[in-house]
């Protein structure tokens, strides 16, 4: 049982590092870049930043995924995936899947295409668009965290 507590601690630490990073990008980095004089320089900075952040987020994603599936296996709670009051279990896996595809497939591919992309197409509006996408992911992540903490400590939507 003790090892399950440790796995849970690792799970939450991974989530904090990863979703905390998304919050920082959304509320601090992107608004700052949108205000910079030269959008193409801002984009060059963003691309470097993103590359470093992706490396860290890949590690957190791995920790979160391995610890999450280990808990499902050890607690034998697979049945939750067919019970709607455990919506946050589905949400956790879906968000994890989405980020995994982004970090392990799209980000390395995008890096190869960066040199080809024309920097003249970048404007302040580009950062506003990127910020909106990050905000949506962040809100989904926070809702999932709220549901997961409440649900795993016994606060479930009753009915079924
Ligand atoms: C493959 C992906 C994931 C799996 C398999 C998974 C699985 C789990 C499991 C089995 C639990 C324990 C539930 C319980 O004790 O009743 C849990 C807890 C939790 N998960 Fe995940 N999870 C995953 C991804 C995520 C993601 C992406 C987030 C954040 C957005 C997240 C946030 C949390 C939180 C906050 C808890 C509650 C910890 C606590 O208060 O004890 N998980 N997860």
C-alpha cells in the first residue's frame, strides 16, 4: 500500500510541473510575447522556449502516464471507465493522450518545419491565437484536476 502512496505523489508532482508550465505559458509568456516590438523575434524566442519546455513536459507526461496506469492496475479500477460519475478518469486519459501526441509527434515534426515557415506571417494576433488554444487546454486540465481530487477523495456525483 505504501508504494501506492509514493506512486500517487509522483503522479501529482508530474501533473503540477506539467499543468503549472501550461499556466505560466498562457498567463505570462504569451501575453509578453504579443507585446514585443518584433513579432518575428518573439516567434523565434517562443520556438526555442517551446523546445525546452517540451523536453521537460515529455518527462512529466511519462511520469503521469506510468504512475496513472499503475494505480489503475494496482487498485483494479478499470470498471470506472464504464461509469459516468468517473468522467474525470476519462478526462485524465484523454488529456494525457492529447498532450502525448502533441509532445511526442507534433512538436518534433513542427521543429523540422520551423526553418521553412515564413517569419513575415507572424503578428501579435498569432500569439493571441496561440494563447487562446493554451487557455482552452489549461481550463480542461484544471477541471480535470478538480474532478480527480474531488472524485478520488470520495466526492462523486451520486445517482448510479
Ligand atoms: C494516462 C493518464 C492518466 C491515468 C491513467 C491516471 C490515473 C489516475 C488514477 C488511477 C488516480 C487515482 C484515483 C483514485 O485514487 O481514486 C489518479 C489521480 C489523480 N490524477 Fe490522474 N491519471 C492520468 C492523467 C492525469 C492527468 C493528465 C491529470 C491532470 C490534468 C491527472 C490528475 C490527477 C489528480 C489531480 C489526481 C488526484 C490525486 C489525489 O488527490 O489523490 N491525471 N489518476
